[in-house]
C-alpha cells in the first residue's frame, strides 16, 4: 500500500474518531436530563384518573436514563465497539435521508396531534420511522405499512388512553369538529 492511499484513510478515521461511544453516552444523558425536566412541567390533570399524565413519560425517561448510564459506564471502560472506526466500514447509503424520515415523522406527529387526534398522526409518525428503516411507504406495498402503523397506533391509544386512563386526547378528531364530544353526546 502506498503512502498516498493510506493518508486519506487515516485522515477519515481521525475525522470520524471525534464522535466516540462515550460522547454518544454523554449526549444520551443530556437528552435524558432534558426529558426529565420536561416531565416535571407536565400539568396535572383536572379530572380524576387512575394513572396521571406523568407516569408513562416518567417511566420512559427513567429507562432512557438507566440505559444512558449503563452505556456510558460500558463506553468509559472501553467495552463499546464503534464500527465506524473499523477500516473499510462506511455508513449505509442515504443516511441523511433516513434521518430526515425519522425526525420528520416525529415533527409531523407533533404538528398534527392537536388537529387530528392521536391515531392518524401516530400512524404517520410510524410510517416515517418505517421508511427510515427501508419499509415501503409509497407504491403498492405501502398499504401494508400503513395498516401496520395504524394498528400499532390504535393499540397504543386503546391501552394507554382507554385501559390505563392516560390523557392522550381523542383517538380521532377533525379540524373544526369535535368527534369525541359528538360521540359522548350520542
């Protein structure tokens, strides 16, 4: 191997070495801290519920914090493998596009949940996550992905809102109408 071919590999390895598993653990810890702060500012419900609005987000944040600490401890001890540091390893093609689908699904959920209820925005979010992992969301096979995402969203709404009493809002809503109030009045 000549020196001219080895230099770009070493330079790219040095450039990639800045983002280490321990740095990822620190970022996950920061994300857990920000999420914990957000859980503390969730307002208490005015109606009597079996489970308050803080329980499920609090459990998810606690699990994230435990995982961040465990990963950080393991990374600090040098036991986490960083595949990007292995020579001849490259990220999957379209990484930026995958990230945009993943984040776009979450943003779409946040933007539409007030107007459309829980299930449709959650299904769209699920389809963004599915597309980030190469599931078909356009074309003939898209119906299968859409039905699976709708089923998962409906299941979570049913378990959390109906069985556990977590205030997720209505399952379905439409701008300018209140389908939940119409269903209760009937």
